[in-house]
C-alpha cells in the first residue's frame, strides 16, 4: 500500500460523530463494492465466487479501550491510479458539509503496520432466531432452540452501524486492530478490512 486518501469527519452538536461514521463509511463501502474483484474458490467440494477488494482502510485515531474511532479514515491502495479510479470525492459529494476528503498522498517511508479486521459476536439470541426462522422457514421456537447453547458475548470494540446491501438489515460492524511485525500483502473485504493483510500506521 503506497498511496492513501484521508477523510476527516466534521461532527457538531447537531450532527454527532457516530451518525457521520454511519453515513460516510456506508459511502466508502459502496465505492469499494463498485471496484471489487472476484475469484473462484473451492469450499467443501463446491466452487464459490468470492468478492474481494484491493483497497484497505485504517482509523488513525483508533482507541480500543475508549470504544472510539476518532474522526479520521484513511483509504489505501497499491497505486495512485487505483485511488483515482475509486473517486472517493464523488461518493462523498453529498456529504461535503460533514467531511473533508483530502488529496491523494504517498505513504511515508518509515511506518509501522497494523491490520484492521471485522469481529463478529453473538449478541442477541432472539434476533438470530428470528433471522434463522425466516431464512429456513421454521418456527421461531425451533430456531430459538437451535441457538440455546450459544453464550451471548459483550465487547467494547468500536463499531459502525451499517445497512446491509443484500438483506437491507441494520447491523454493527465491530472493528478490531492488531499490530503486525511487518507488512503483509493480501486481500481486503469490501469494507476495507482484513484478517491477514496489513495497512500502514503513522501519525
């Protein structure tokens, strides 16, 4: 990841930061979906198409213990051309009163590396049961029994509420940060997150 573009949120008393994160990150997600790539993988003897992104994101003011993402988002790409193709300013045009999209910059030479990854939690047994009942066409009671052995979990990880593009459901995207010993190349999700690939970390 050699180039990046920084987005700065402009929260106010009328428009709080968490609301801006929802709106701005949703637009970034849509931009990544438009530029996604696909490949075939074999799982359990079946071929499946997997979508991935060449773009990674970072949250320079991330504070896990404070459950905070700060007000800055960086979007990274291997080349300047890739970022130009992403057209972030176009995707954020209707939100220009609430954020600033900076120019494309070159990543500094001496940086650390981290990975930002999605973390999933079992947080609401009843919600999971309702979704399963609808998806599988079974009774709510049977679906609830299916999840009876699950232990509900809690977390203080920062998160952003998003709307699913497929199911039109609202969900929290929990974001965890892990420090890395060195750069690791790889693929990202269409949220710009990865369990393996790293992004540069610098002030």
